[in-house]
C-alpha cells in the first residue's frame, strides 16, 4: 500500500494538502516487521528516479523508485528498510533528454552541513514541547494582536555572538547556546519578539539565508531540528515570540536545489521572462502551479504548526506582485489584461495568508513590501492581501534621510518626519531599522548621524525616541541598540566590547529604557493604527526642529507626551502645549545622569499653567537641552 494515497494526490493537485510535509520527503516508517524510511518526491517529468545515500553506498541503481498512481501526478515513492535517522541521501533523477541530476530533497527536514549538499533523514514529530501556556495564550489572542506590544529584535544567529579563539564553524553558537545567551539578553532589554534571519537551509553564508534550498529544514549550521525546536520552546517559556524570515519570492540555481528539478522548469516559470530575476540571478516560483503553491504553503504551515513559530516575515513581496520588478522592456510578460501585476502571486498571497491566520489565530504574516500597493494588510474578502502587518519602508527611508542631515538643514525637511502619520491608517505597520540599512556601504546607524562623536550619540538617542514614540510596531537590528560602529558583516560577531565605552553603554541603557516604557504603557501600542492613539501637539515647529506629540490609551489614562529636539540648540525657556490641566510627570529625560547626562536633580512633576501655547489653553515649561528628549506621563 502506498504512503502517498489517492486523497494525498487529490489534495496536492488542488494545492490544499496543508500537511504535505508529513507525506513528502523522508519519513521513518515500518512495513510489516521491517523498519526503515519511506521516500516520496514530486518529479512528474522525470524518466526515472532513484534514491541514493550512505545506506546504499551511493549506488545509483540499487534503489529505483516507483511512480505512484495516478501516474500523471508524478509522485515517486520507495520504502528502504534499515535506513536510520541521520542517514544522508539524495534523489538521482534521470531526465527525458538523458541527463542525470543529483538533487537534495525539496521537502527534507534536515540537511548536511555545507559545503555538503545532501539531505538527512530526521524525525521532527517527537519533540517534547512545554510551551502550552504560550500557545494557548497566542490562540486566544486572535485579532487582538494589534492591541499588544511588539518590539522585534532582528538577529542573524551566526554573527550575533561567537566563541572566541575558535575557527570558522566551531565558533558559531548552536541553537542551544543561543538559547542561553540570546533569550536572556532579549528578556532583559525588554523586546517582545526575536526575528531570526537565515533559518531555512541555504548553501552560501554570504546570502544571509535569502537564497534558500531547504524550505522545510532549519539550517544545520547551528544544530539539529530538535535543537531549533528547543530554542523556540525556551523563547516561549520566557514570553518571547519568534518570527522567521521566509523567502517565497525566488530560489537559487544551485545544482542540488529546485532549479530544473526534474530536468524541466518544475518549480519555476518556464518562460525566463517570468521565471528569472535578471538582477539577482535567481529563479522565480511558478505561482500558477497548484503543487508549487502547495509546496510553499506547506513550508509556511510547517514552521508555524510543527515548530510553533509565531510568525513569518515574507521577504521581497514587491518582487512577487509586479511582473516587471527589476526588469527592462522585453524582459517581462504582461498579464492577460496587459498589466504588470502578477495575478497568480496575488491569489497566492490571499490563499496562504488566509490559511495561516485562519488555522493559527494569533500567528502573524508580515510583508516586506516597498511600494504603495493598496490593502497589503486588508482583508482578502475586501480584495486585500490579508497580511497581518507591513514593514513601513516609506517611514524608514524618510526617517533616515532626515537623521543624516546636518541639523541646520533639518528645518527644510521637517515633513519627512511627519508624513508617515498622514497615511498611518492605510495599513497595519511595523517601523523597521533592519539589517538592510547597515550594510553595503550604507554605514552603521551611528555613522549615519551628523556631527562629531558626541553629537552622533545624541542624534541617535533622539532618533530612537522618535521611533519608539511614533505609531506602529517596532523592529531594530542587532547591534543598533548599543550603536555598533562598524557596518554589519555575517562573517564576524557584533562588537560587544563597545559596551565598555560610556557612550555606547549610554545608548544601550537608553534603548532598554525606551523598550520598557513602551511595553509597560498601553498607550504606546493599543491604538497603533488609529488617530485615536496619536495626537500632534506641534507638527509644524520646523524652524526649531522640535516635535511634540501625545500617545493616547483607550481609557484616556496614563498617556505619554513626547518632546524631541533635533538640533544642538538649547531651549531653556521651552514651552509646550498640553491637552488638559493636569500634573505631568517626567518619566524619561535624555539629560539624566544615568544616560551620562549632566542633570542629577531635574524636577519630576510639571503642573500645567493657563498659558496658551501650540494652540492649547494650557502648557508646561521645561528646559529642553540640545538634542534633548523628554517624555511625560499624564
């Protein structure tokens, strides 16, 4: 009896076999009294398929696979007795034009450590989870995710921290070692989530994990699948969510990968004008094929349901939505209406996001989408793409352009900092300062800042305060929270020694304080997508480059007033309008001694006076320092 049944064939052919990873690939099995492994692979255009591995000395004729009925589906299967967990294997595919292709398993749960390219037999069904409280809470949250705090720490595991004095791979932290150090760090800092780069298996370190060959396998660079599950489990036990980068936009041409898998364009579009990215040198998935869509949807579901991951950040969404993305005239094919929208990719997004969020309430799908495509986070039934969140790339670009400016010129670019609120209600946004902003000669966050060293740190403090106060969830890339001086490189660990420098320690303490203020005050996150949660006090003070605004809670209690000065000019007589006649408590002051500032006895309480300012009847007076930040609770 076949492992891959008629019903499996039907569901796979419909693109709705959501547990496909439990049937495809290599699975420990038993036939009669014999224990071994059942191998299944989709290769409809192959002339013949064999399993080769260390269990048969890579004999190319020892283990021919049989085509499962109905043969038109193109699934090959073979049970091989006595194969154990950890065995290496590949599929040898004989093409119809007489070639031999040696392919890794597209559905493999585990892979050989690079530079090896074979797949490994793994059992991913028997990890003992102890995160039931987290999973129950996540499921009960449902759409209330938007009213919860979300501050994401983006991490590249291989370069976060390394063992000193060791060579290359031996210096990498394993998943279990990351559990000890990374989880403690994130918990202490006050982040709510970790976003892990480069977890799906990939061959080339320099791709950072964005050229994937193993969509169902946690990379073996840091350990086994059960080690990865252990990391997720411990994050959840410490009330930290986990998001993975996920790359359904394209895949590399590596010989062992998905490209021309059975000798034909199986996973990619056959027409190179649709099936190739000329700038990236990669292949584009064929979203018109139900089996290909099923492959991708099954991968996403496997991470969320089998590994308890809390969300996926979907890379390069714009490249999927536009047929002419990164292409010149003649390099792309219009859709049936003559336009540049990829109708098949649009349908794919609606399908996958509806399935993921429908089956897993509380899990999130996040779009890295860099254009003005409408309704990215809109409901599918209203012709939206049904993502949970969208990275706000527009805010990021404007914010960084403003922060790079000499303070004198900021007055002419004031709108760069206010513009994002004008469209804030159009999507559910995450404000991001990701790894992409600190590589390829773009400079570190610190070195983007103008001025001499002291001014750079003060600028950065002001910028981070503005980001944390602004509407939207937040993401910071590792190293930014202590002002890493060098650009990031995947080949070395972060410069942790900088924390011995008072200026870098000041930034670290500042970000930690901001994170805790964010998490402990509901006004900072529960009305992120509405003007009900944000109010400008003065959005037009361009001459002084000062921004003042209020973050408001649903019940009107414990609101926060932000005042941020983006010039080196002291304002000892600064006055800011306030919403009502109350006492305002200073809870964050950039000049506080604990942030290496000069003030040790600044008053905590400021009573509103009946003095008109900023169009308000009442105001408070506060000595605003150069690049000063003040946050008041009321």
